[in-house]
C-alpha cells in the first residue's frame, strides 16, 4: 500500500511561487504600480512628483519625487515582505494616517517586475538597489541623486506570461495609469504633478490653493470653475469637504463623481448616493452632478484594511457621514436661493451694469432670460376672459386647492396678484419685490412634494391596460419590482399567458395615454434606488398645468402663494420656479435713484 505521504494532495508552494501569487492581489495592472509608488512619494512628504509610463506601463512604470528619501539601511529592507516604517503592530492601524502601511507594495512589485530604486536622504549619499523575480538578497550600491527617490518597474509580468496575456492594450493601460495619477492629484492640490507617456508630457498640474481649483482643473479640464462650489462640514471625529458643480455642469452619467477618505479614493455607493440625494431637485431628470466628497476621519473610526488596494473602507457610523453630506448640500441650496436677488445685484454691480435685464441674465434663470430676450414692444399683458378656466374646473382637473380671499388681505406681507405674462408666467408682488413665477414649474413642484410626502391614492382601472415587455430585461425588472411599483400606486400583473402584462391600477390623477404610461413605467428601471422620486417627477410633469393654460385670478394667486412658500424653489427637473426683482433694482433701471 502507498504511504500516507504519497497520498497527500496538499503541497507547500515554494516561497518564490507563493510570493508571485500573493503579489497579484496588490499589483494586478500597471496602474497599481502608479498607485502604490505615488502613495510612497506622498507619504515621504514629496511636493513634486513625476510619473512616467512606457508601453502603457507594461514596459516601464517610474515615479520620481523630491521627498525625504531613504538611507542605505532602509533601502535594503524596503523590498522585503511586510517591511514598513508606518506601523509596528495591529493596534497601530487605529492611528495610521499614511496612505500606505502594510509594507506589501514594493515586495509585490519586485515579485512581478524588475525593480530599480534610487534614493538619497537629505541630498547627502545616494544609493541604488535592483531586484526582481528570482533575485537573491539584494545589495545597494552607491549612485548619484541630489534628493528624493525614483522607483522604476520594468517588464511587468515577464515572469508570469499567463498574467501578462490578460492585460489590455497599451493605450488602455496608459489611460488607467493616468486616471490613478489624476485621483492622487485631486486630493493634494498643494503639490505639483507631471505625467509622461512614452516620453511625452501628457498632464501637468501646478500647485493650487484649494480643492475646488484642483477639481475644476482635472475633472472639468479647467472650464466653468465659476459654477463650482466648495463647502465644509464638521462632525464627531471627521471633517468633510464637498466640491460640486451647479446645474450648469450636469452630466448624463456619474463618471465624474468621487469619494476620498483620508486622501484615498474609495468605492462607496452610499456616499455617492448622498451627493445625489443632497442635490436632488436641482438637476434635470436623468442628469447627475459632478462632484467630489473629501472625508478626513479619525483612523479609529474607519477600517482601511479590508481591501488589498484600500479601495473599500468600513466606517464605524456611515449613516452619520451620509446624513452630514446630504444636509450640507440641502442647506447650501436653500441659502443660495434665499440670496438670489442680492447675488444677482452684486454680480451686476461688479460688472458696472445698470440694466435690470442684464442683472436677471447674470442670475441664469430661464424666466429672467425669457423676459430679457423679448423685444420691449412684446412685453405687454393680455387677458382673454373667454379663455379663462373656471376655478372649480381648475381645482378638479389640476389637483390644486385654494383658499379664497387671499388677494384682499392687507399688510406688507400679503402676496398681491398683478397679472400674467406671455401665457406662461404669473406676476405677483410681496413686500418690495416682484415675483415672475413659471406656472407650470411651480405646479409641478407642488404636485411632486405632495406625491413624495403623502400616502399615494390608488385608482383601480375599469379596463386594465395590456402591454408586452420588449426585452427580457424589461420583463425581469417588472417581475422583480411589482411590490415597489404597487407602493407608488402602480399595480401590474402578468396576463393569463404569462408572456404579457396588465396595468390594473394607477395613482389617482394620472392622465397620460396608455402608450406613454407604459413607457414611463418601463423608464423607471433606470431609476436605481430613487424609484419614488423618478415616478413623482413623471407624475407631476404630466399632471401640472401646461404653458398657455389660463388660470382665473384666485387660482393664479393661490398657486403663486404656495410657490413662494416652497422649501425648494425648483421644479423636479431642476429649473427655477421664479425670478425675483427688488424695487430698488427697478428704480435703478429707470434712473429713479
């Protein structure tokens, strides 16, 4: 019989083979080399960092800095497994504030590439060390360098052909290296960064004074910085800086949204969601803000040691951070809206513009732009009594309620109805201000808020609406979200054949034709987790009074009063509901002051 030793299937891998396999968790692509080498440069207090890649980083990846450098003893230890100057025990992880701390990067790089390090501490003596797969104990030799460190990795995965075959084209790998380079530059605005690709300078970022300036420079290619904002939030054990763009910089995807924790870029859907939640109602449907959330947190409140590349973090209380981001953005928007008229006046004054219409244009509001663009002869009021809808019909058909007698109120705080403009706007006066209110946008926001904040009434259909899902994806979406849709007042079920569907109930007040109703329901599959908000936006848009609809005086006044009192004066698609003009600005415009 064979011995037990002959039967065993478990073998101990040779150390060199085990080292190559483990290295793959840290170094999987050239961009991982860029990330790890730049982290070491930044931890060494470098203020100038150059990154060079040849052949997409596969042939050569090099990072050079002007940091503190290493002495001979540190250099000969740095490429050994778990050699680190950052921590001494597991307990130190709760205090680590450096980008690197595990001592794996240089060891992993040496296991999968030929590694060359040249360094000088304090500009005194310079040393060079070379190592790579299969290299015996490396010894440093004297070299020439004035300051800092250069780390060069050549021939990535030459010793692991199977791994090299899975790398992408050189152009794709170079793009990934540049993306990592930009991530680092985004969080260190006070540093200087240069990126070279195949010997050519591809990116240069000089030192900047703020995160907002650096974000605009990198994420927005230096354009439209005036539409970027920076706000700071302080919490228990953490500080958050949020840099984001206004509606003028909206995007159709989320590729320009970033989250950084202790100056590392991380993947955290919930915190990106907080950026979306805090700006909801500010951006048109199906568009997203550009922005970056920078979190500086006590290391004891976050675990960065759960991912080989430190791309994931476990926070002790992520709910508090999420809430802080959302509330800070919401409060910023409220303050911005409250100061609308003053901001417009200040901007116009700086530019030495006395025109009221020029001031309105500076505020970038659609209503103001419309008023400014029209010819003076066309700026007149019209009233066609035969076209006016009775107030009872408006209340019944447009889901709008009112209280009679508001127009007769006296006192400075009363909202006084003045008239209508272009069959689009309601004009009212309150205190010393003229409000030009977009009637469709205002009604849309009112209906949206009611839909979100109140229990949805469901209307059973006398005749169900039959339809077929065009794709398997649509059918799977409907099957998986039936309960969520029912919570929104939409009841759908499969037909008897099992291949089609029936809409059996819709929210009370829904008015769209059948085909458009089906299309709106299927469009909800793109709503991620904000199903109620997307449906509320669609419902309010279709149900709101349309441009050209004539409201009688009482209904128009009631709509205006509710619009002025809204917490968020933008429609669900992000457009302003009203423009505001102060009496003093009007007097200036006609040279009365």
